[in-house]
C-alpha cells in the first residue's frame, strides 16, 4: 500500500466552487506539508506527522464542503498516512481516502488537473483485492486513462501510469511513460514534491530496466 490544462468537450463549465485567496493559501500549505513529510521526514516520523496533517485537511473539507480541491487533498493525505502506517490496520484509512476522492469527483472531476482520478487509481492499484480490500487493476487503468485525458503531460499521472504498466508486466510501455514523466514541466511552489516524485520515477525505472534485460 506504499507506495493529474483541463480538456473540455464542446462546452465550458465553471467549477461548482472556486478557491479564494485565503483558501488557496491554505491548500498550498497542505500540499507543501505533505511533500515535506513524504520526502524529507524519516520514515519513523511520518505516521504521526501525517496524522496531524490529516486532521487539518479533514477540517478543510468540513469548512469548505463544496471545494473538490479540499477533498482531493484530504484523500491524498489520508492515503499517505495509511501508506506510512502499513498493514491491515491501515485499510480503514484507505477506505476513507477513497471516499474523499470519490466525493471530489462528484464535485469537479477536472479539479487540480484531474488529480482525483490519478490518486484514486493509485489506491485501486496498491490496495489488496477482495476479500481483504477493494483493489482492482482494471478500475485503476480506467481512472488513469481519464487522468491522462485531462493532464497528459503531468508528472503524477504519468508516474502512476508507468507504475500501473509495470505492475501489469508491460515493461517497455512503462519505461516510455516514466521517461516522459521525467520531462514534465516544473510546478511552481511544488519543488519538493517534484524532486521527490522524480526520485520515485528513477527508482521505478531501475526495476523496469531490470525486467527489460
């Protein structure tokens, strides 16, 4: 369990709810705290740190229940908390994260460049299947395809797509996706997250290349 430019059709629709400046600042703070915990804290400190951040992100959803962005990041933080904890005891957190991401999709599937699709796909790929959990590689693939329609050049959807392909044994395609992810444009204010994600990609590429030998 450890280890998404919006494409529109014929019409343009405004999001149900838009972030004002204070809430955008609040969201940015959650994003930056997540990256610091995920990529800079020692592993033995991450569970407690994610627990505290999950309380903040959950409070954001309660105070701004129509904001898809708040639900997305509540889902991401809670799933990361579960990943840091590990084991069957983390399944309840994973289910909460799944519900948060599904809520975001009902509000605005294009929010944060479709991040809810990619994050939910990652859960379906990493959580055990029935009867223990809800893991489902076919559902993961469908969600990732939606994510890539919205954000085809994004580092996160390309990374998760490459990881999915690797898990399915499509190593050459996985390598192509991961190498494309390394070329993704930097995200202002997300430098720590970008650096950490590139390290994730490079580590996965090592495993992919071993399979290709």
